[in-house]
C-alpha cells in the first residue's frame, strides 16, 4: 500500500524511531529464533485438532502475546518459540492447542460461577482442569505435556527479579506449573488484588494460555445508538494487524468532545505503555492521512460511540455486520477487467469494466429460518417433483441382462448362429437412469430498482425467497449451485458478491442471502461475463446461468437504452459460445420491454403473479437440468 | 459400454461355529423372535456398526443358510428374481438370489435396501406379509417361501439425506431395530474379541475413535465406525507401529483433505 508522506517535526520522527527500537528490543518482542513455528503455517491442521477436542466449531486467531481462550475464539501465539528446534516447537504448539480447546470445552460445559472479571488465578485453575481432562482422555497427552512444561519452566524469570503484583503472579504461576494449586489460597488471591503494579509484568504461561474476558456479541449488537445513525458512509478501509484481547473502554464524554492534542514526544518516558493516544472518534474520511497513526492504535480497546463512521480500520473482530459497499473499493481489492460491446461502433471496448468479486460475510440467520418454515411444503413438493423427473429410466440396448429382449440383437444372433458364427450373448435391453452433472449459477440483481414494490412485496424479497427455495431443493438433491448478487456504480465499480461459492454449505449462503440489501445500479453485462467465466471453468456436463432481474440496463455512466441492451445481448452470445445456457426471470412488468429481445424466445419468464416465482424458478431449473 | 455384471451369490453352507458377535443391546433376542414369528426385520444404523455381522451371527446360530445381496441404485427386480441365460442355441433359467433364498428357506439379507430401484420393492412386498410368496414374472411362477425363510434388510438413515428413503408403506412391513456405536467399554470388548489386541492399545484406540466421533464440526460424510479401529488393531497386531497403523486404517480412510488429515494425525500423536 502506498503510504502518503506526512510532514513530521524532527521530534516526532525521533519519537517514532525510539518506539520502533523499543518494539524490537523490549522483552516479549524478541525476534523469533530459527526454530520458531508460525501459527499461520499450522493453522489448518491445528484448527481441526481444536475442533475435535472442543467438539464445536472454534476459531484460531493469532495473539500478540501468550493468548488464551476468549469465548469460541482460541488465541494462540502468532509465533511459537519455546524450544530451539522446529519439530519440538510444533509438538509443544499442539499441546497448547489441545489445552486451549479443552479449556474452551470445560468453560462452556460448566460456566464460571464467580462474578467479576477472570483473574490470572482463574486461568491457572481452568488450565489445570483442562490438563486433567486431557490426561484422562488422551493417553499420550501427559507425556507430551510433561516435556513442554519442563521447557516452559526453564525459561520462567526468577520471581525475586520482579516486584509487587508481578512477583506474586509469577510465584503463583510457577507453583501451578509444579503441580501446586495456588487458586485455593484465598489469602493469595486478596494479596494479588491489593499488590501495587510496578516494573515488568509476569507473562502468562505460553503452553497454557489465559482465560480472556469475552465481550458478549449480543450485548454489543443490542447496544446500538439512536436511530438515524444507521446509514453510514464508509469511505475507506485498511487492514489491521492481529489482536489478542478486547477490553471495553469507557470514554469520558468530555474527552470525546475535545480530543486533546497530545504531542507524542511527551510520552517518551512511558514508552512501553504507548498505545497511540486517544483519537477523535468522529471525522470525515481522513484515513489515508492517518494510516501511520492507526498502526499504533491498541486494538485491544473497544470504544462504544454513536457518531457516524467515515473510515474503517478493518480488524479481524467481526462484531457486527459487514457488507462491502458497491461504491467504495478497498485498497487491497483486485478487480477483474471485462470487455464491453459498443453497438454503434460494432466493436469491443477492451477491459472497459472492472468487476470486484467480494465475499459476503454478513448474515441474517433468522430470515432464512423463517422463510424455510414458510415454504417448507413447497420445498418438499418441488424436490419430489424434480426427483421423479430426474430418475426417469432410459433403455440401454445390448446388455447381458435386462427387463426386455433386444429384438435387433436377437435377430443378429440368430443370423450369426445360422451362419455358424459365434454368438454375442448380449441380447437384452436394460432400463438405466440418466446421469449428468450440472453446474448452475444464479445471478441476482440487487440494484436499487429491486427496492420497488409489486403488490404487497418488495421485488428483492420475492426474488430472494425464490432463490431460497431453489437453494434448499438443489441442496437436498446434491446439485452444484453458485449464488452471486450484483450491482454497479459506473463501469469501474461493478461488484459481484459471492453468496455461495461452489463448495460452500447452503446453510451459510441462506444466512447471507437474508442480509443482502438493494444498492447501486444495474450493469448486467459485466456480471454475466464474470459469472460465465466462473461457470466455464467448473467441470460439469451442462452449465446453466439463471438471471433474476428486471433486465433493465441502467448505470450512472449512460449504460442504458440500446447501448445497454446490445451489450447484454452480446454477453449472452459469448456465454452461449462458452457452453453456458442462460435463462432470465423477472417479476415486474418493466422486464417485458427488455428480457425478450435480449434472451430470445423460450429463455425468459415474466411472472404476473409474484407469489409463483419460487415455484417457477425451481421448475425452470428442473426443466433445464433434466434434458 | 460396460455390461451390467450379473450378481453371483451362492448358497454357502451354514458355518458350524457362529461368527463372533458382541450384542450391544437386545438385538439378538429381537432377531430370534422375529425369525420364530416369521416377521421381516429392518436394521438401521451407521456404516460399520455391525449390521452385517449380526445377521451372519444369527443365521449361523439359527442354523439357516444366508444369502446376502448388496443393493445399489441399479439393482433391479430382474437381478434379484432370476433370468434366462443363452447357452448355445438354448435358453436356460437361472434363479436369482431372492428366488434361491425363498426356495431353500434361507435368511435373505438385502444390504442398503433403500439404494435399490423401486421395482425391487414391488417384488419384495408379497414376501413381507402373511402371503410369504414370491412371484417370478418372467418365469411365471409363484413360489411359496420354505419354512425358515426370513427377510432382513438394512438401511443407513444418515446417508444421502433426503434422497434415498424407504417408503412408509414398505417400512411398516418390518420390525425395526437401530444399531448404534457402542459405549467405549463394549467397544473395547468388541475390539479384543475381533483382534485379540492387548488392553492398553485397545483402550487407546477406543479413546481415539470416541474423540473422532465428535467430528461433526468438520463435516465429514460419515462417523468413524468400529470397523476402522478393528482394522487399525489388526495392523498393530501384525506388528505395524501404532501411529502408522492409525494413519492407514483411520486417518486416510476418513478424509482426503490434507489439512484435516494433518489435524487428525496430531490427535493420534496425542493418543499413541
């Protein structure tokens, strides 16, 4: 990412130099040794292990320090460097993952009775219980843990080198590592609370990890500020470094109103605690100018605020909804260029449009559950209908065995016998099922025109319920389905959201489908070309593109009328050449002027009764995939 | 074009010693009662939980020959009832497995019955009620089942959800029993009965498979079965190192995904 040059005072520059030096040399920030294991390399295998031991889908996230468990998230050290060699480090990291997963399991099954935040002693106790559980469950765990623990004890600091609270904590941790149970000591608990905090801290135990306070996602969601602030204009986005723990920070309202300018150099004496000052929480899009400052921000602090957001620092927090906007393109997004057909000049405008494929992370599970319940009967009925259609039998001649005699073969055999030649014993006709593989992409128009109403329903709601029914049916039949939604904002910003990738579980796509909202314009050509390119590279006997849209081309930069229709018609010709068959469905009358000339006879349906769309969409699908 | 291969089940003699079977519940009593009362039996349960073994065991205990047909989605009525073969200039009738079992009063076991084509069900229906007859259409013959004939079908409910289900009209003709994965203690007994593995290794294998059955979040197609650890125990008994045995018999047979396999191996390493 290009970083803008910012004019700095010489003092500011000196401060930054000191800060980066500090990060390099301070304890806990040491450079990893040659045998270190990076979490990133092992994440896949470790998350399988963690899920097995916690018996639920957990997420592995990198931690800046020793990490621990935070609800369903297991935070593991980003870089594991306890032993000198790689192999041993990997073994130890497995032990750590197992302990974290077991801690998660135990903390879920028997929630902590105590109120108030978790203390380090609670962490030790939970880790101890987890180790006991693992030792019972996995015969070789004790041996592996013993080895890791021995090594971890060697590198603990001498408690006498620490002061105050840190010293008490270090003593407790070492006692626990030697098999003692310091959490039973009520006096110690109190002493730790009262002890003054000074000097270097006692780090958590890297092979155990800590119990980290969770911030209840529900709580955060329901805690939304007053109405009217919902619509936010996010203008830019950068990725944040990994984080470990979230603390809720109560912001003094006065502090917020007048974010005091603090000169960074004033902080030089407390360099080890520098976390980027308090920044103004409101503002226009100034992110570009603040990237350097943002890199210093301590992401562990969560601040609740009711002002509009104009810039986003994208961190792996996933507290709220997350739908990439059609108008803004993130700095690390890569667009795919597509040609567009210029009808007047009768030639392509090369690489004219840029399509940004984006994953859809937002989800609305309740919508899907309600819609499935509403259409349950229809889904069952359609599935049965398609299944019957699919399992039609077709005769295969000249079989060794079968339901009927193959007359032609019999005549041949008789002739052969009369001529004294050998006889082919394959004299039967056998009924067999036709089998073909299909790949289908559903392309859903989510432009603002779908915000219109037909009867009592919004166009987009009708369309997505229809897609939901189709998705349920294809999922039960085991067909391949991809689900894309598209909208555009000029030729440079055509966005295609992937609601369901080929391999995704349908249940995920259903949740995402519920979260999509109308936005932008309708530049259909690039979306069709993008979908067709994906389809063409998917192995299948037949490929099908279903467009759910009114078909009316509109975009900010005069993508309309004859020009737009000609481009879409050309895009459809290209898809046909790629072996992709396309079909369009619409519910509003607008479509009658557009779909027929573009799609040609028999390749479109416009429904006068929107309620029938779910049934018709799936029936069309069934018809097209049975031939 | 590949010709459909003709099924070739034979009537094997009844073994003197019934194959080893450790009952998990009261399925043996149920089987025997169903046999005495001449009611067909439906066995449900995940793959590798011992359905076929139960049938073999009971057939031998009851002293009946056993005819097993593994059904697949091209299994047709013709395959089961019989056909004419062309030999030289003549045609010769050959009984299918069902016809043979009905004539000889054997126990007929249709494995994965739901997979078979719907015309098979029509053939089976008159055998499942008071008529106990088989009509061989092509031969135009009505065969009454010999005493001792019993129909047992198996079906795996979790498999291919929603696609292959038995029709209610078929299901209600059967007594039904569900076999499930055994408790760790029973599983250890089964493992030792099957392979004679020592208690220490046997316990480890049972602990491993018990953990693996919590696999649901990984989205594997099928739960790991007792069969998997029986195979692993065989390899260990044959002298293979334990981790290698688990790798070949369990990890590799559960998944093709390299990352999941690596995670499963890590778990094996925490057990052995």
